[in-house]
C-alpha cells in the first residue's frame, strides 16, 4: 500500500494525471465540434478549412521559433533561480509575441494576392487572433515548473468557449468562415488567464531583458526551430499539395483521416510532454525505459485498431459522406508504429540528455528527402503516394534516432 501511495505521489505521476485529463478534454470537445461541423458543412468545406489551417500552422511554427522545446527545459533547470527564471519568461514572451506580429504582417498581403487565399480571405483574417494568442500563452512555462494542473484549467476554458462559439456562430454552410473566429476568441481568453496566473501565482517580475539575453535565447532555439519547421513542412505541405492538385473534396477526406491519426498521437502526448522536463532535470533512464516499453505496446494495440476498424470509427462519429476517408486512416494506423517510438526517442530522451542536435538532424534530413521526392512526383501525386512518403519519412527518423540512442548508451 505504501508503494502505491509513493507511485501516486510521484511528481511525474501527478503531472501525467493532469495531462491525461487535458487530453480527455482534447478528445471530447473537439470530436463534438468536428462531428457537428461534418454534418453542417460537408466534405468540401472541411477541406477548405483544413487548407487554411495548414497555412496557419506553418505561421505558428515560424513565430514559435523552437521556444516550445527549449523553454520548458530552461525553466525546469532554473525554476529555483528567480532572476534567471523571470528573465527567460519575459524574454520568450517578448520574442514569441514579436515574431507573431512580424509573421502576420508579412503574411496578410499574400491573402489578397493569391486567388485561392483571397476567395476565403475572411477565414484567414479571423485566424489572426489565434496566431497572436499562440505567441502569448506560456504553456512552456507551466510545463517547465511541472504544474500541469494549470494547463488543465487553460484547456478546459479554451475547449468550452470554442465549442460554445461553434454552435452559436456556425448554423449553415455559409458560416464556415466563422470557425477561426470561434477559435481566436477561445485562445485569446486562455492567453489572458494564463498570463495573469503565471505572473501572479509565481511572483514573476515583468521587465525587458537585455538585448544580449534575447539574442542568446534566439540562438539557443535556432536548431530546434529548424527541426519543428521541418516537421511542420512535411505535415502541412501534404495538405497544401492535396488541396492544390486533388481539390477540396479529396482534401476533406484526407484531413478527416489525419484528424483521427492526430487524435491517436495525442494519447501519447501526456507521457512525452511530462517526461521531457522531468528527464532534463533528473535523467531517470530506468523510468524512461519502462515508459518507452509501455507506450510502444499501447501503440501496437492502437495501430491494429486503426488499421482494421477505421471505417467503423468514422461511421460511428461522422456523417456517412466521410466514410471514404477510411482507406487513408487504415494506412495512418501503420505509420503510427514508427512515429510514436521516434517521438519517444526524440526530446524526452535525446533532447533531455544533451543530444538534441541528433534529434533535430533526423527530422531535417528526412524533410529534405521528403520535399525532394514531392517535387519529382508532383505531377503524378496521389494521396496514397503522400502516405507512402510519410511512412518512409518516419522509418528514416526512427532509424536515425535509434542509432543516436544506441551510441549515447554505448558511450556511458
């Protein structure tokens, strides 16, 4: 009994429990809204929203500049050093907020220049609040101080507001452009609450750090930025290519399958997100190995379910017009077998033990090969082609990280 209490009282377990609750809400609320939207909007409009989201996600990666990976580790290491901790908090907030504004100013002219964007210009304009909020929400800070219960609160606020706004604003097909407005309202609300709680509860002094400190933070995150940008390019580029070549209907089916796939990945996120700052501070390799094995076994089970029951899953939750997406979802189930172990070898392990460059290089190299293949195959591209390329990408990244992990343990 004492052993059970010790396990339940472990900081990692408390943070994991909070993130499990977060992911539970991340499942329930989005699926309520997505199922509702599939009935109201249909396949093609879901595809148009997915196309816009792909572009916005790339913009957010540009404004994040890798801080979501470097900052949790830095905050975790300096959590008991108030001056340095406050310096990191203020510096990252200023840099992310400033980059968000710069990225938006640079992007808005494209909305009115390109016809495909201009026809949905309101969709992109209403996404502005979402991008700005992403730059201001200090999720990385609460990860670093290992207070995931605050993230639970933020997610709850965001999902409730967004879900309510979707049902209030979107009543018919012509309302589809209000989707990002609902998202922006929800995220800006979270930005205000999270900044207030972060500053007040943790006694953070607000100031502008010296220029040299800001430049150091930028330089430190640069390699991580290349890695996250690479991941964003290979994931979002798929959506853009399909939207441009195959049209909105095909894109609607692909993004639907991808949504189920991403939902499966979010089951793993609590382990990965909690483990990274914990490993950065404690380097508890025996615990990591147990979690890696457990996550891998769960992934195998989940992959089998997705592969064999994709059609039933779509039919259970969505309008019947989305059932053709099942063939793509089955393939995504196979990709999971390689991506999840790769994720677990990345920042929870290699990033935490000082081998972040190896984790980053694996993605950068794979992305270069992936984009090169897309360029050569562009005219003959099919959705199945993209799925095979995604599989090869994940196999390469897993192989590269496995070798880096083997070399790390060999030298210890």
